[in-house]
């Protein structure tokens, strides 16, 4: 798995779309970009940072499966941890997976941004990581060829 290549390609797409960071919530995309297979968590990816935010049940697993990521421990209440996660990143535009984030979670994020001292906007992104996943790497092609027909 070429996680660093995937991250580099994603970062190029972020630059093209003039987005400072993206919040990844879809489990398949989280695994594709980090190697982490836990069932709870988010990735926050900027030009320089790769952060895996997950709860205490998964921190050891996250450290083992995503060694290139900073691990950030979260709780159930997003308003308790999200401001700390983004506080020092100096974001102007934060992308999020529009097809995966529920309206309730979007409203919670928007409320956090509006109530905090943040100066960034939330920018919905459709199919950003999925577009990367469509292009198969040689290792992925070999695995697909080995599947029973």
C-alpha cells in the first residue's frame, strides 16, 4: 500500500480546489488513506499534517496501523474535541465528505465554527477520495486478479 503516494495525490487535489484541509469520515476512505481499519474516527489532512482522530478504544490500533499519523483522542461530543483539533492549523477552507457527513454532524460542525474564534468555512466535497480510489495501484490490481471468479 502506497499511503504516502495517496496522500501526495490528495494534497494536490486539495491545492487545486483551494482547500486547506479535509476531514475524512467515510470508513473506506479512512482506511485507504491511513491503513486504519477501526470503526470510529476521522482523518484530518492538511498540506503538512496527517491526523487520525479516534476514541480511546482504538488509539493503540491506530498507532500500529497508521504509524505516519498523529493520533488525537476524541470523545463522543464533537464540540469537546473538534476545536482543539483545528485550533492551531490556521485554516481558511475545510473540506468535508458531503456524501458521508449527516446533516446533524454538519450542523454541529457549523455551530462549532460559528461559535468559536475560527475564521474558516466548511466546503462540501463530493467524490474527492473516491476519485483517487478508482485508479488502481499495481498491488491492488494483483489482488483483484487473485480473487475467485
